[in-house]
C-alpha cells in the first residue's frame, strides 16, 4: 500500500511495469523479481493519476447505483426501472419487465439493434464510406471494431448510451474504413465529422462499466 492507495500486484514474464484502474480496483503488473520498494515507488509516481481515476469511478458508481444494482437499465442515456422474473420480456409504460438479468442482452439486441444499424447508415453518408456489414457483438471491453474486410461490429450496449456518445462510437468505427489505425489522419477525419469528438470520447469513459454487466455466468 502506498499511503492510502490500495493496490494488488500481478507478477509475470514481462519487462515493464504498468498500472491499471478499473471499477475501483488498482492493479500493478510487474516483472518477476521486481522489488516491492520499486513497485511502491512506481505507484507513488502515478498517485495523482490513480486518485483521479478512483474519484471518477466513485462519482460514476454513485450516479449509476441503480443500474449497477440491477434496479434500472439504461436506454438512450436514460435510466428506466427494471423488474426481473416476468413471464415475458417487454417494456411497458416506461418499465422493463424481463425474465432474468441474462435476458437483457437478448431483449435489447433483438428489439433495438436496428437503431444502431440505422445510425450507421446515416453517419456512413457523412463519412463517405459504407461498411460491408454491421452486426452486434458482446464485447468485454470495447464498444466496437472495424476489420480489414470493412465489417463493423458494434457492442449491443450502445443503445444504452446517450445519443451523442453512441454516434461517436459509430463515427469512430466508420472512420476506420478510411484509416485502419489511430493515426493523426484517422483522428482528423473523426474530428471533421464530429468537431467535439474529444469531449465525447472523454465522456464515454463514464459508461465503461456497462461492458461488465449482463453477462452469462
């Protein structure tokens, strides 16, 4: 522990040391044999960054407490009550009635993925490139991807995001049809379509916890 910053250490066959902060946990990955003192010094050197990440997590955890606890689900950026144990999966009068937590993906993907496909078609005209295919995926730590075959895969949870953040992810992937990398040229294209893309990218991090929810056990 470095002062009040608690962290765990994972040692492995690696040459460098790194630290990650996700869902309120601090994990340091270090090479076999690295002294504890050096690890503590590394954490100390990054303490400001770590504390900032932990503070953002705490604020997000409070803001989305009902969603994290399974009392609500997000749809287009708004939280709606959810009741599990229903006979059917449906939305009625602003309340989602679902059979079980694992039903969230099946229901949202079936009922709302068309919204993502429609958005992709609209933004493709702005980017100037049309993908060969658009489909849903259950990514664990990303919102979407684009491959060399011009196929775009979108995390079905995108329908849970505010509209502008959903748009950002879709534009981001469409711009990969022009630049299959994250070069300056790629980011310039994203900014051409969405001048405020940097602000959207930053806000998107607030919703990263969603990629850990609604998974089959």
